[in-house]
C-alpha cells in the first residue's frame, strides 16, 4: 500500500529541501498506484512525495466453492490426526477417490 518515502523524517506538508522525502524524490516522477478504498494513504503520498496518484478498484469477488471438497478433505485429515479412527480413515479414502487423489501410498510412490 504505502512506501517508505512518505514516512521518512521531515515536515508533514510544505517540504523544504532539507526534508528527507524531498531529498529522496528530487525530480524523479513519482507515479503512485493505490487502492481506491484507502484514500488517506494517497493523500500522504501527494503531500510528502509529490505523487501523481493513480487509483484502482479491487475486482468484484464472490465465493466460487472451488475448494469446498478439498476443505472437507483437509478437515477429515485434521480429525484423523486427533483420533486416528478407522471410520475417519475410511472417509478420507472415499474423499480422496472422489478428488482423484491416490489413497494408497504405495501407488503414490511408484507412479
């Protein structure tokens, strides 16, 4: 989100030639990409490092349930670590089969 430049020692606004942000940025163009939801950081970058702020919005997201079966598999493995029950082991093998994962370690090591 933010860089070190904005937070180096010096005045908060109206930088002088002895303030670190001004010394560091000099005449180098400072294009500052920031997330549009965090406007306070862009304001600091503009004041302290002469940034030209270019904002972007996060892409819309929604749950895809892509990992649902794998999360269930992980839960079963955690359950088995705790109780080492035969029923849990059976469920692990069944879930591994539905996920096209080899349940037999011998198959896994030989090919």
